[in-house]
């Protein structure tokens, strides 16, 4: 694994990376390259993990389901009145003002399965997709400029859905809506809820939406796709804490989260998330048609709550039931219940699209 990382560092694909593979409790970790300004990469380096946030957001939502504070079938309009009466474009190609009422209310289950009508299809050029794309691009470049949750959800409500509810899997936006929903239901800010209910019980001491001053010497530089350093410092929590991609973390922190999933929601004998909720998170909820329509993202696999689920052994690393996801900053993390394996790769260069990078594929191959 070290040779693999050093190959990609030498050819300047990435300045540095941390790779961790836990095989039924036996952990192999390698760090290669530099984190910033010539400082060697270390195991405890802090990265912006981007969409590896999504499984964590889904687990947070399931905590509220376990406590019966929300139910999967609940309409979210009870807590998010801004989205109580959504509209949908007449056809995916239609302009934003050519709309119909949604056939029913958005439910919690719609959000968890990314089938609530909001998000990214394979065609990013569609009119109803453009406002969402602009928001994500701003989130990557200048997260500190995003509005607070109330303003964000109000702005989203002015954008029509791309598909009727339950019809299509669409990427990203549903996880951001979930973050706002979790805050409204719990009465805590989304960062507070995650810290109190997941990060502290799991010992994820380096995970959050900002990096404290005492830890900034461990923060890895993040480079944009053009090679330029990102101006974002992550010194303070943004006004909008993105449930889709806002967290910073370390390999060992995500390992703690992955181990909780493999242990059916338990840590040290304590039930954090119910076994039923973990199983629901890691089960495929998409039809074959929905999977086929999202090949650019899912590559033939399925989707659970907040992450992909392997349903076919299309490549060497695909094992039925393997759950996890990738992040646009070059991150990837998966848990494989059938083998007891957790595989995590953290790098620091913006991806140019949703297709996994050659480094990711080589890492998955080495971890399989």
C-alpha cells in the first residue's frame, strides 16, 4: 500500500495521502507525501472529507428515528414548512417556471434514499439543476459565504424539483436537507447534534465543521483541480453546516464510525444506533432502473441511506453489501460486512467529476 501511495505522490497526482485498511481488527496504515509546506504527511492529518459526510448525516437521522422523534414515512413539512408544498418541473428539460405540484409530500425516507426530487442527475445542464450546481460550487470554494440554514432552505424551496417524489435517485442535495431537518427536530444545531450524539460517543475527537487553532498544524492543504491551494481555512464553523459534504476528519475517526457500523451500531457494548437502523442504512433501496439511470455516480451499484451499496461484483473490489462513498476532495471510505473490512483513503486534491479516480480504484484493488 505504501508503494501505491508513493507512486501517485511521485507523479504529482497528489501531494500526499493517508490510507488505512482494517481487516477484522488488524489495521494497516500508510502515510505518504506532504500535508503542507513540505511537512510530511502523518496518520493523524486532518482532511476535508467532503461527501464522506453523507453516511454520518444518515446515521444522525437514524438516531432520531430510533427515538421515535421522526419516522421514515413522516412528511418533512411538519418541521420544514418551506418544503411542505413542493413543485416539480413539467419535464426535466423544462424551464424553472413550467411546473406542476408534487404528487405527494416529501418524506424522511425520500431524503435518506436521495429520491426527494432535488439533486444531480447525469445531465448537469438541466435548468432545475443549475441553481443546485452553483450552490455546491460555492460550498467547495467559499463555504463561509453560504447563508444560514433557514435562508438556505427558503432558497431551495424556490427551486422546482427535477422529478416527482420517489421516481429518481438524484445526488447530493437530500443530505443537505437532512442536516437542516435534524437540527429542526432535535432543537440543536446540526454541528452540536453530531458532536453530542455521534462524535463524542465514538471518540471522533478530530471531526467537525471547523478545525480548532490548536489542531491547525495537522490540517492538510487542499488543492483545487487546477492545482491552486484552496483559500478556505476551516478556522470557524460556517453558517451553513453541510450534511452533504462539510466535515473535516481523520482516517482514525472515520474508522471509528465504520467500526460502529460493522458492530451493528454498538461501541464498547453500548448501542449508539439500533441494529435495524444500521441494516437499513446499508441495504440497497433503488430499483434496477434507478441504478441504471445513475451510472455516472453509482457505476451499477445501489444506494442505501447516505452511501452506495454493492449489489453486483462488477469489479474486483465489489462485494455484495459493501457500503460507503467517495468525496470530491479525493476521499473514499467503505465497510464490507462480509469480510469485516474497512478501507479508507484520504487525499487532498479536488476531483474533476463524479467518476472515481485511478488512485481510488487502485486503492480499492489493493484493499480487496
